[in-house]
């Protein structure tokens, strides 16, 4: 299954794709640039905060819906999965 979601966070467009999504893009940014461990943590923390706030906004929208929407459910699951992946990277 393939799901794509685009939203604006901090004046940047974040495209969320299940599979090889923004986490992979953040990982490439970290890998391709010579960043210190502290800079890597800052990049991950900023990314985590963006996805977390996006998740909370979508959760509020989902809660306000009169009935469950499959697409909204899938977006919430995908965002939560992304948060868990990022959390594991903090070690």
C-alpha cells in the first residue's frame, strides 16, 4: 500500500510518504553533510517536533470528524509510525 501526504510545517513543505519518506530524506541530509553529533540531534529534534505537531493537528481534525474516514486513519497511523522511527534514532 502506498500513501502520500503533503502539509506545510514551519514554512517548509514536508512530503510524507509511507516507506522511503522524509525520515529517509533527513537521514540522507545527515549522511551527505559533515554534521557533528550535536547538529544531527538538532536536525532530528526539529524534524520530530514538526511531525509531532502535524500529528496533533491531524488528531484534532480526526476527533472532530462526525465519522471515521479511512484516509484520515491512514494518515494518523503513518505519522505515528514516523514518530516512532525518529524516536529510535535518538538512542
